[in-house]
């Protein structure tokens, strides 16, 4: 049951971050990487996110994973050094990863801009854009 919940969270995050209104097809079409490299990078991103969701913790929303030509970028917040180490280890142990660049900041609960607040804002913006986009489903 726990794995099902983590899988659903991962699917939701992938949909929210990659599709928006336009979708991944448009992203692939305008990307300067060839299709093989683009697909490889998406596979790396998914494998890292899968590793993070298989862990006991549900804090996968604290980090965003992007891969470009095998170079991985981790962006987000971490609670403690154990969490940061887990993020880095998950990224380094994936086939095809050439390097890992960490843009992880120590979480400050009193800061006005946190991951959960950013996700809420992003969801609201994407929702309002999609509702106003010609031909979008309302």
C-alpha cells in the first residue's frame, strides 16, 4: 500500500512538472538535444525519482531532478544532512549520469518561500494558464 502511495505521488509530480497545458511532445520538439539523448535524460530523471520514492521517506517533493546530456541537477530543500546525502546518492547511482550538481538549500521553516508554498503557487499558475489557454479543457 505504501509503495502504491509513493507511486501515485511520483506520477502526480511527473504530470505536474512535465505536462502543464502543452505537454512533453512540445518540449521534445523544441529541445536542441537529439531524441536519443532527450529520452536518455528523461529516463535518468525518472530513475532517480523512482529511487527516491522507494525510500521510506515521503519527502520526494522537496527536490526537483533535471538531467541534461547526463548532467543531473538537483534543486530544492533538505531537512538534514541525511536527507541531502540520500538525494545525492540516489542521483549518483543511476546509469548514464555523468555528473551531479547540487542546488540544495537547508530548509528554513520560517522562510516565506518554501517548497510546499512554491508547489501551491505553481499549481495555481498552471491551472489559471490552462483555463485561459485556447482549446484547453475547462
